[in-house]
């Protein structure tokens, strides 16, 4: 307006700029919230959960490496001190005891070696394997440790020795196990749907030469077909067989030990008596490669176990439903026959009564 006061004009202008800035800020916040919601929704999809598990394992491996790798290994120092003390005591015994007195020398040496043996045995039970922290906590080894924590395998060949490492393991397991359960369920559904589609496609191809079906009939057949439990057992057996051959060739294990390792890993038992890459004679690069491939093998194998679990549950549900329907029809037939038999008996009885009268 032409007659508007300059102060009023400036006031209205500042209000409009303030409203526009607040609107822009609210739009930016809404965009951020929308992106965050989309990210959360993606992370709960099949692809997102798989990526989340891998990223969680990598982050855990980096964290455990940072905590455990640079920490002083007191156990390694203790073993070195025990070795030095044992050698020194053996030398003192040899110097002080007459070399011709074999009995006294053997008794005292056996006593020293017995103490050294007990110390080493106790150290091995608490995780000592002759390697330094730098050798133990390589990235592939830390990756396998992270996998064994949140999948609840727990090989036990690599354990944290620091206080912060143990605290992080507790927190890592508490957050990682639900993520793994989510991965187990989602990956099982995806693989089950994919395998079921392949099985139905193969079934249709095998039936195509025998009969021609209309589209509606074909859809009815698709709904009725379920993957049998034997097919799931064949898939798991083939996967275990491939792992048996692979780990047997790498680790020089016999086929029984290699099969034993694959089964206890996929069943999440994880005794830890057989672990790939644990051979000290292996080169560092070869050992690390084995650990990475073992990580992939176990992660994919647990997805296959989840797939077989879903397919076998579906097969069992269908068979139980069919059994229930068969039992119902059988009971209906028996009831009908009993009713007819009773009616015939009643009719015969009434006929006899009329004949008597």
C-alpha cells in the first residue's frame, strides 16, 4: 500500500521471511524423517538384513581388533617366564647334582617339568596357543569371532582376554543375536520361495509332456505343490558334502573330521576342536583366506538351514492337514456305515416284531 508506514512494511517483511524459513526448516526435517523411515524399512527387508549382518560382523571385527590386538598379552609373558625358569632350574640341577647320581637328577628334573607342564596345561585351557595377540586377532580371525558370537556357535579357539573385550562381547551378543534371528527368518523365507519356485518349475516341465493344463488348472497345481522334506535333506547333504571336500583338502582332515566340523558349525554346536586356519604351520595369507571362506560358508549355510526349516514346516503342515481331512472322511464313512447298520438292524427288528404279531 502506498500510504503504509515504513516500519510496518519492514515488520511484515520480516514476518514473511521468518515464516518461509520455518516452512523450509520443517520441510527439511520431514525429508530427513522420510529418508530415515525408508532406511529403516529397507534394513528390515531381505537384502537389508543380509547387509546389516555383514556390516555388523565387520564393525565387530574392527572393534575387537582395536581392543585386543594392541593390549599387552600377560599370558604370553607368563609362558616365556615359565620357560626361562624351567631351563634355569634344569641347569642348576645339572650343575649341583652329581652327574653320576642319575636317580636324584631324574627325580628333581621330573619335579621341575611337572610344574612347567601344569602351568602350560592351565594356560592352554584359558586360550593359550603359542601365538601373539597380533597373530591371533587378525581381521579374518576377528570376523570369525564376531560371527561365532552373534550366531551362538562359540568355537572357543579365540577368546577375549581384556576386560573391555569381555564387556564388548556381552554387549555385542545382546544386540547381535536379535539381528541374526531376523536374518535367519528373512533369509529362510527368501531362499524358501526361490527354491519352491525352482521346484514347481521343474515339476511343471516334467508334467508338460504327460498332459496339458489350462491356466486356471495350472494355478491350482502350483498352490497344491509343496517341496518334500527329502528334497531339503538332499540340499543340506550336498552343502555338507561340498564343505567336507573343501575343508578336507585345505586342512588335511579326513572326511569324517571334515564332515563333523561342517555339521557342528551349521548346527551351532561349535566345540572348537576343529577350526579352519588354526594350523600354525600355515602361512598367514592362506590362514586368513580360509577364515574368510569359512565365514561365507557358515553364513550361507545357516541361510540354507533356515530355508529347509521353512520348507519342511510347510510340508509338515500340508501333510497334517491332509491327514486330518483323511481322518475326517474316514470317521464320516465309519459313522455312515454304523448308522446304516443300526437302521438295518432296527428295520429287521421291527419286521420280526410284525411277523410275530
